[in-house]
C-alpha cells in the first residue's frame, strides 16, 4: 500500500503525519480520516480552492486533473506546478508527500456582497 506523508503545518498538522492508504482514495478523504482538517468549503465537489495542496513527491502517480479542476486551481493562493485540489487528487500506487499551503482562499466567503 502506498504511504501518504503530510508535511508539518502549524494549524492543521503540527507534527506531520505518515499513513498507509488504499489506492483510489482522495487526499482530502485521507486527511479528514486522520483528523487533518483541511477546509473544503464546497464539500469536496471541485467548486472552490480551499482544499488546495501541493504534491512535493509522487505527483505523476495521481489521477490526471480535469479541466474543471485546472480552472479552479487558477484561483488558488500560492499556485505551483505541483498543485492539486485535495478533493480531486486520487492516490495511485506510489507514495506521496503532501504540503498544505499556509493560506487558502474561500472565494464564496471572501467575495464582496
């Protein structure tokens, strides 16, 4: 089984975490199962960017991002070439190293009214 390594994050996972997971599971589901409270304002349906993460190792083993995810990622804070939405990133058969960015943007909550 592949391992997912969550790098330390001051708020969500201060000590970091290493877990073995079943392939076919989203990074968001794995995080929530292990009490890493990555925000997902849209409920994990690829309609926001609050679950943005950066894959430091193992990026190519994930499922390919579709056009909707790519469009949403364009709005993410701190976008990098290895960025994914954790609700859409499905673990393959290789180990991953995941970084949760320091900040995220909730466009729905932060939009002017």
